[in-house]
C-alpha cells in the first residue's frame, strides 16, 4: 500500500491558513495520460495475476528447470558427439589430446551436477558459480570469446543464473568479523538488479541481427521498450511476461530444429539456440515470480 503523507499543520491541500476554503482547480481532477497508462497496465497486471494464480506455486521450479536445460542438453550433446568434439578441439583448436579429454569430462560433470543441484535447490549459490565457470571455460576452449552472438546470449544466461542465486539465498552473514556485512535482503537486491540487466542482452543481439522487415521493426520496438521496463523495474511482471511470450513464439517459429533433416547442417545450431533461449525464458519466469527487487521503479512507487 502506498504511504499517504498527511497535510495537517502545513497548510497544504484545499485548506486556507485563514480558515477560508481554498480554491479548487477542476483541471487537477482530470487524469493525466501517464495516469491513464498506469491504470491500464495495472489492470493488465491484475489479469495476469488472476490467470497465473493456478501455476504460481510451480513458477520457481519451472524457471529453474528452464534455466539449466541448455546445460543438460549441452552435456548430452558432448556425450553423444564425443569423437567429433575431440576432433574439433585437437585439430582446429590445437589443444593436446589429454587436455581435450579432461576438458570435456570437466564440462559434462560440472554441467550435470550443477544443473541437478539447481533443480533440487541444493547449494544453489555454488551451482550457479559452477555453471558461470562452465560458460567462461567453454568460451575460451571453443574460441568463442570474441563471438558477439555467443557473448550476448551467454550474458543473458548468466542473468538467469543470477536470478536463481537471488531466489535461493537464505538469511545469513558471510563477511568476516570487522568488515561491513550484507544481509540477505541487500545481497538479493544487488543480484536481482544485475540479473535484470543481463537478461535483456539476448534481445539486443536479436535486434541487430538479420534482415529488417516491417514486422521485425515492430517486434524490435516493442521488445526494446519491454527490455527497458525490465531494466528500470517498471511494470516488471507485465514486461517480463511479454518478453516470455515474444521469445517463446520466436523460438518455436525460428529455431524449430525438429523439422530439419537429421543431417541438416543447421540442425545443431538451431537446437543450441532453442535451448539457450529456453534458459533465458526461465530467468524471466523467475523475474515474474520474484519481482524486480528494491532497485526498481515498482518498489519506489510503494514508498512514495
């Protein structure tokens, strides 16, 4: 509930300090365009809350699973394409044979173990750190550090992982004696902000890639507006839900790898993109469930 500041004793409002009725300007009763927009978006949020009530208890589990599904698929891909992976790392990346085996084993174990830990809510902070380490390790190992598309997508995946960390922390102190300490609320506040910012980088990559058409321009404009709303934390549930729907439709229509021939040269790329977008959708689902946190317009409106 918004806090209403009283006017008693300060001669504010419609009361005159001399006892006469203050003038009432009828134009102040007319709602501004911004108020009208807020009213309409509030109605949309209320409708979304009503619609999501039956599945709301399951949103954290759904979000967590979607976030790690790209890592589980990647681990399965390495196992099923073991020889091809070794050949690429040895012949194209010029990595020693023994190191290539160790590299793949570490990736498979880390991705599988950390994903299971996140799904089961066991030591999620360590699991998130492990998966972020895998993203960095793969970027270096496969030579994708300077690939802009890879960079932007994985920033968004990291944003989803930070949302998992924020969702998982319990109230405890980490700082040693004598140093300033951050409680759970403070840590969650900063991590939620970082997660919100990182989540939108995938859409930035989408906007600047591909041919420009009328519908692409319209979708890009609406998506960028929703991304800005997510970053500043304004109508976060509405904007996050819009991005979930937008990315889901895009994913099913563009990255439909199941329609491609098993030996199609783009099948693996489409499959990889499909599961990566699912992970980012999972981060947005967690954002819908948790809210934007204290560093947001939505939270400030509750105070003022």
